[in-house]
């Protein structure tokens, strides 16, 4: 008789239930004046899980103001409430992480950001000068664009905070901030452990 083989039951491996969202931010170079820094703080980022049948555009989409009185319900997930300050000039040659979170698998239809006022540093008459950026319009912005979270994968969304379009100088020398943010790229890759 031959040797008996022991039978060890295999433990089934459960597939991952969640995927991961990574939000990155960048800026393209600013022209014109010698702007040394544009420091802006984003204090809250949320995403909206799409309801059955809800559709949102795909592709490059620019942020718009959140309507007064528009509320968030349980379909909104906070990615971060920690204020993050970014120097948009440094982001012209790099990108920076500003939020990540594991999310349930599914389609998400919107990103909301709260942008705080910031400061601008410019070179005028050979000297560095710092000015407050006065926020114009809404500080709460929304990007209505669908993206998918797939179990076991990381979805990276790259947002472009365009300093050149966002910062304007009035005839009285006051610097205004009207945030111009565009979702420019979505990529997916296997989730790292």
C-alpha cells in the first residue's frame, strides 16, 4: 500500500471589498509678474457616491461653485478635513498628495473642496512682498465628474489648481483669488498592501 496523503482544507482567500482613492494636486507654470509663491489652503475634501442611475460627465472638468444651501447627506464621504497648504508655484514642476482614503467599490460622481484664502509673494522693485489673497466667489467648489473605485485597486485623480487663472491683481494692487481647479487625469493601478 502507498503512503496516505493528508488532506488539509484550503482557507479561501476573500477578495478585497474596498479600493483606494488618492487625490493629487499640481499646477502649470505661471507667466507674467515674478511670482515667487502662491500659498493656498484646502481645508476639506469630500466625494459623493453615485446613486443608482445617477450619471456624471467624464473627461477634463473644471470646478464650479457649490450652490448656497446645497447640503451633503450620507452619500458624501469626507476624504480629509485637515487643512493642507500648497505653494502652487512649486506644484508647477511636481504634484503633491492632498488626500487618500479606502472607499467602497462603486461609481462616485462628484468631488467637493473647501478652499481658504492664501498669500502671494511677488518680487516688486527688487524686493519680495507678501500680499493676502482675497477670496472672490464661493470657497466651496465642486467637480462634477464620475470616477470608479474598484476593489483591490487604487484610483488616482490629478487636480490642476491653475494659479495663473485663479489669481488676479486689481488696478488698486489688491490680489484676488478665484480658484480655478480642473480634474485632468484619472489612473488606476493595483492597490499596494
